[in-house]
């Protein structure tokens, strides 16, 4: 069991939960229970999966639109109230109905001051392009009282150029709401999506917390694998299994991410040869 929170550390939670397509009330209740469990365990930063209230496996664009809600809808409002009540930073994914009727795969950052940032997924995976408009803004870096937090969603984290942007922007922790569909994994190996999170954390010398989901939805199984990786790339907590909900908790000294030194003579950012990169 994780002990008391160190004065220099912040407890981070990645909430792996089971969700169902279109079951908005149940999904929000599940998310609320996970948030409260994380708060009771001493967490101050809580990460939820991609598209938490709506579910993921839409049958068509009409279903996605019917399950979308504005950024001031019940999901974000409810998470903001929980963040204020429990002094949390909550990062979670939702199906966003934009001001011009566009539908986005989005994530929100809320804390006790309300909505701090909304990010729209830029790299759409497979059928997502049938339902969503891609985002066109860089991942935001939000300076909260619990640390500098950036956010991106699922497939975004597979692009090193994209992950590098919030790292250069001063992020201590990258929060990644995700839905990783299960894929075959060779014996003795961990899912490549999990390994990629670890490599991204190492390459950028920052913390990454990825919250996936578990179970199945319309025949799609999920990887699970929720994980919190440190700046050295190694897991501080997780990866979770594929089948069951799990509260993944780690105490993180986020200040460690502000040094990019990889040795007495090397620095992960200063050593970049931008004069050679296209």
C-alpha cells in the first residue's frame, strides 16, 4: 500500500474503469466513484479515460452527435464541482459539441478554479475520422497549484513531435485519457501502447499518466494498461491488467521533470540538433 504523501510529492491517480456506449448516467456515476476513491486515497491529480461519459464504439456519426455535449454541460460542470470540493485537478475525456455544431474528441482540465483548458484530439484513429473534427491547437500546458499539467488523447501520444511540444512548454506531467483497443501481444511482452508511454516519458524526462478502460464494448476489448511513468521511463504504478477496474496511484515529485539532465554532460532538450532536423 502507498504510504502518506511526501511533502514534496503529489499523488496522481489514473482511473481505469468499465464504461458502456450511450450509458451516460452510469458512466458518469462510475467516473464520480473513481474520482472520490482517488481523493480518499490522497490523490490531487486524477486522470480519467477518453470519451468517459459517452463510450467509444459509436455506430455512426448521428450517435456520436447525440451523445455529444458542450463544454459547459453536465460532465464538465460535475467534474469542476468535484475538483473544487476536493481540491483536485481532474483531466478527463468527453464527446464535445462545439459552438458551430462540430463534434470533437476532447479532454478537459478542471481544478478548484473551474475549467482551465480544453484540448481537442488532433490525431484521429481509424473510424474516429467519421465522427469527429480533428483539433487544430497544440496540447495546452496548464499551471495548477499541483503542478504544470499538459493533456493529449490516446493516439496523439504516438507522435513524438506532438509529445515534445508540451515537454518544451514546461509540462511536469502529461495526462493521457485513452481507449486502447486490445491487440495481440507476444508472450512476455507488454502492450506496445504501454511501452510507448514509457519511452515518451523517458525521451522527454517528464511524468506521464495514462488512464485507459477495461472490459468490452460492442465486441471491442480494451488493453487496460493504465500506467503512471516517471521521467526515467519506468513505471511508478501500473500497468494495470486488461479485465478489471483499477485505481493506479503514484506519488510523484513533479519538480524532477524540470531538469532535463540525463547525465553530467547531457540534457535531453539542450542536446537537440535543431539545425539538422526538418
